[in-house]
């Protein structure tokens, strides 16, 4: 079983026509549905739903408090390597981009870990480019063993892996994975990914499910808004999340909502998702999948991130650097993309508390030699 047949089915549909055909009555019915289905979700992200955003916001806010309370989980990324063999035309790490390449050695990983842990962060997301010769599975395992001494939760955002490779990472301390399909448009996908392992659309599409099979605790998916029409990619992202929730009820399924940001390279977004579009997308996701985790990163500016707190978001990053070794190393470096919210963990916590939200640094812990009892 795979999400691919569903993705292909919707890819063959005239989605622009289906969005245009949605009526106000369809939207009202979707918002009030006891268990919204795929058609309801489509209605809520259609143009016809724009006049109902306030009504959607009220329901989404109630559902968020019901399932998550007024809490925001906090995390920060750590870039281990920016070597990459892919030629993704929208990414600063594109192998053709003339940038300084960096790769952390074990002692540098530990230096970064100490610096990040000193800020109070307990949830870490490690990232690499797609270059197995540099960031091999064995290298990643060695890094996770170091990082697990400092962080009870270590997630990965790396290249797509096999089930066995995910299982090996779980054994040494990884408990979450993030995998952006980038776009669910299979026809457009090769144009955006002209060379490299990432060119394999289906292998990447099935990676989140392979990690579920391996026993991953948290699986986070998403599309990079700006590569194709946001409504189409948002629809497939929601359906992908629903598929994973149904098939793997013991896995915490989440979605990120990243928008294109400036980066090293000349690619410009094909479709601009406005702030209103982002809000509509988030509200529809929350109503469609009430238990879904929703992440909004520092790609978004401080004012916007604070404004959307009541609307469905459950996880935010802080103290972010998209440069390899960016927490401790100085010098000329190139990040994967430019961030919009450069606030520290302490500053972000103060902002959350000001709005009546509790920042959560740690809500889970495994049984292992480092931490003893689970909590």
C-alpha cells in the first residue's frame, strides 16, 4: 500500500475546475461536518471559502485548544552538512551553486550540541544535504549518539531512506522525521529536480510511510508553497497526512507550512501564497484533521507568527541558523535559505507567554541509558 495511487488519482483530476465549482453552501457544510472528508477539505481551501475565514478560525481555535491546549512545542535545527548531489533549482544547497561547503566533525557536533542545549532547547532537528558520501547513515548514527546526550528528542530532515536505515537511526536515538515532498505535482517535479537522487518522485513520496513502518514516533510532511499552485499542493498534503493518520494511528503525524524564501540561486516562486492563503490553509487543516500537529518555522516573520498563534499552530522553531555549524562557528557561510524571525529561544518564549501560551521544551522521553525513566 502507498499514498501514490491517491496522489496520481488527484493529479489526473481537473483540480482548478473542482476548486472553482465549490459553492458557499459546500463550504458551510464542510465547516460544520462532524467528520470532514476529502471533499470537505477541498471546499475549505477553495476560493469560495475566503468569506468564511473568520468562521473557520473560530472552529479551528476551539479544536486546537481541545486537542493541544494553549501550548507551543519549541525546537531548533542543526545543520550538519551542506554537501549535496541534487540540483533542486529552488535550494541554496544545489550542487551547482558556488557556495562554501561545510561538514561537521564529531567534536564540532558536540560543540554545537552544548551551545544549543545551553539555551534550554530539548527538541533538535538535524539536517543535511543529499550526499551519502559525506553524510552517510553511519555518520548520522554517530552524530545522533552524541546529540542524544543533550537532547531527549532528535529528529531528522535528510535524504529519503529505506525502512532498515530508518530503523537503525531509531535504535540510536532518532524519534522523528521530516520529509517535504516539495510539490505533489508529478509532472512538474522533474523540472524542479533535474538531477540527483531526489529526482525519484515516488521514492521520496513513500519515505514518510517507510519511516512509520520502521517505528518512528513523529512523522512530519509538507509541500514548499510557491513551487506550484498552493491550493493543489495543500490539498495533497492534507490527504497525505490523513492517509498516514488512518494507516498508522500510533504515529504522531504533523504538517509543516513552509513558504519560499530567498536563497543562493535565481529561482523565483511560481505561485505566491499570501498571508491570507497561509491562514486559510492552516484553518482547513485543523478542521479536517483535529489531531494534526502543525509547524510554522522562522521562514515567517515575528508579527505573522504571533498573529496565527490561536489558529492551529502547535510547534515553532527559535534560535535558528540555517548554516552548517551556525551556532558556534564564525566566518563566511551560506545558509539553505534566509530566515525571517531571528529571535532567540528566550525571546520566543517571552513572546509566547505574552500571548498566554506555554512554551514546551520537552513532552516526551524514551527509556535509555542517558535519561532513565520515561516521562
